[in-house]
C-alpha cells in the first residue's frame, strides 16, 4: 500500500482499496472484514471515539444518542439481511422474467427474501404494529443499503406505491464502476436498467442512480474521483452515456446530468437505447437482440446525432414547441410564438415593457391554460393584479356598461359607489378568476431573488410537473440580487443572463427577461447597444426585442410629444432573432391609463 498525504489515505494498487485511519482501525482493531468491493462498514461515531482514545488525542468526542443506537441497529439488520438474501436468490425467477440472468444477479450480490418486512418501521413502531410480509428482490447499493422490490405478479392497487422501497443511506447502484474509465459508463435511473445493459454487453459498464433525486450525489461522486486523480497525477477520462427513462422526467434528468458533467469537463452523451420503450429493461424484454444491437451501436457511436435529430423533429411535429403570445402580429414574426429559448425585451423607463410582458402572460394563461411564472422585483402582486383587472375592464367595456377603471381607481375602491362600474369590475374579476391560478406571481419587492434562486424555484416545479412546462418572466434584469455579493454590476448581469439561458435550456421553457436601457439611449432608436451591459445580453439572448415610440428615429422627433399621444404608438423592433427573422418591426397602440396593448396589423 502507498500512503498519500494529500488526502491522508492509503491506496492498494493491487485491489484498488482506499482506506483512511478510521477504516484501518476498524479492520485491525475491530476485526471488521471488508466486503468484495473493499468497503468497510462500521459506525463512524463509535470508531472515531475509539481512535481518539487510542491516540490520546485532545479532541471533542461524539455523544452517542439513542437515535444513533437505533440507526446502528437498523444498519446492522440490513447488513445481515443482504448476506442472507444473497444465499436464496435461486428461490425466485423474477430476474429471468425481467431478462436478467441469475449469474449476473449473483455478481452484484442480489438476493431474495420471501417474507420481507420494513426494518425501519419494525424497529421504530410501537408494539402491536403489524406489517404484512411481502416477497422482495434485494438489490444492494451499499453494505447496509438496498432496494427491496416486490416480486408479486398481482399487486393490489393500494400497495403499488410500495413496489420499490429503499433501505439504508442513499447510494448509487454499482458506484465502483465510476473508478474504471477504460470502458464507457451508462447511467440509468433504475437498477434493473443498468443490469439490462450489463446483460447484453461486456464492452461497457453501467450504473443506476436509483432515483432522479440522486443526480447531485452522482455528480459529487464523479467530481471527487476526478479531483483525487488530479491530486495523484493520474489520468481519469471517463465517457458517460446518459440513458435515463424515455419520459419527461427522464429527459429533464438527462439534461441536468449533461450540464453538470459539462461544467466539470467530463465527456458525456445523452443516448437513447430504449428507443420506443419506456426504459432499457423494457427494451430488453421486448426484443433482446434489437436491444443488444442498439447498445453495441451506441458504444461505437454514442453521439448518434442524426437519429437523435430525427427523433426530436418527430416530437416537435407531434407537439409544437411554440406558445403563441396572443398578439398575432408578434407571433407572425416569431414563427408562431415563444420557443424554449431566452428572450430579452428592453425599453426606456415607463414605456410599457412590464405591461406588455404581463399581457402576454395573461393571454397565455387565459387562452392556453399554461402556467406562467412571473418574478417581479419592482411591482407587488396586488399592483400587478389591479393592472390586469384594469385592462380587463377596458376590454369588456361597451356602450351599456360603466366606465373602465384604472389600476389606481380599482385599488382605492371608488367604483364600489357606482352600480354600472361595480358590475363592470366584477365582470373583470369573474373573467380573471377563470385563469389567474395559472399565473404564479412571485413578489420580489420585499426580498429580491437572484437568478440562482429563480433556477431553484423552476427546478422544483419542473421536477414535479415535467409534462407542464411553464413560461418564465423576469422583471427586471438589472435589479436582481447578485449571485455573488462581490460581483460588479457587469459581472452581476453576465452571471444572471447566463443563468436564465441555462433555465431555458435545462427545462426547455421560454424565458422572457425584461431589461432597462442605457440613459444615453433614451432619445435614440432602440438598438443592441441600448441594453445595459449589452455585450453579454446580446451574446446569451436568442431573441432581442427593443420597444420604442414609433417615430423616434425621425430627425424632428420629440420624446415628450410622443409620450403625450393617446394611445401611444409603440413599435417592437426585432433586433436579433437567432432562429428567425430579425430587422423587422411590429406596431401596437398602447393605452397606458388602462394597461392595454392592442396589436396593429400592418
């Protein structure tokens, strides 16, 4: 063995074992035998205290609490259960039904328990609590952790949520495969999916996350291995083939994995080995030879770009990507509406950029019943709602109704004294009540979020609702809280706009970011350089839209006179459109009193 002072561990070049001082104490003094993966299982707090006493070290020791003792008891039970189950794998044919050989199962110490009960419930429950034993396949993910999978053919509906139960700490299945970078490594969601790949190929390794919630655990593990290799001046260049399930949650997990690996400069590919099946195991049991050929061809050509491209195009045809804004003239120049990309809308102060964005949000929610997340940092939720109601009274008003109401008049309740106006406002409230639950207005006036905070919020929602992709609106860029408090204004904008690009890409959602203009641009036509920190905004944005008063580009224009128009004539200039037409404009009549934009067809 060789001792490495940089991580205070010894390393065996023969078997690959790596031990620190606590591992060695457990082996030598407690006579604990490492398992087949060279892992040593023990209760760390107890060993730490013993090592401290053995070395007469003047350090604080752990207090062993009753819950620690219970935790240790459950872990010891799980360890013995894994050993017992491995001896009785031949009592079930569940693996064969899933296309996996007993021999492969035994390589991974998979076992079977005919009458399994949940030890966590058993040890923590009051006396008299009764569990119904069930037959379970035991798939170890660690010395005292495993997946217990129900093997019954007919499982009652009430028990289907318990088909797969985890025991012990969160671990990856076959995590040791990460140490071997000589073969490509498939990363799957389920343990049976990883085994399916190993069943048909010896040219690759396979690892299972166990759950998409273990993405961070996987990324942390591979980053630590890479870091240790660098410290030891050893090469570590793994190729990761991401083969998550063929559903929305799996596709989202694949994008998160790929982005995390890219940030660590680790070679990776998102691959489709399940093809028309839900996951690799279903593909194996559907057509074993076809699955084996697909895995082999993927190993040889993991990019398989053209096949992936054609699949994505087919998906786009079946389910169009764009979401109409509700303004026909704007949708026409945007090729149908908003796509999963980053849009930046800029204008001078008080021109109506927030109002336009909110009107787009309203129309998407009202007409398409799609969720819209609105992060507004300068206007409260009540104010935005009152503006929406004001616009609705303007749109609903006719000769027989009362007068439309401004946001201020709605707020102060003056309309309550007039029957016609009251009836009009209540009609607006009724119309708004039919869709306002699709509008998730995050009031950032009291606690400003950062772009990272917004990513976290979207991550939670999209993970829970992968099939209901929302639209995201941020108002506005320059007053977001900095990701790092030490950042300059330029660095804040750069990091924030990059994070919004990541949101659009990761979650495949349209993101609209509102931006202010430079003061020097107030009397000039909208242009790319009008945006504050325009270089970074221009670089990351897929589409740049500048709002301006129509006629501002004429020589005799006067900004004050243009502001006095009623309605105001507003022009939206498409300054940049990475995937469509740019250099074109669309026109609106803007009624600021009632917060309403009306499209003008040229």
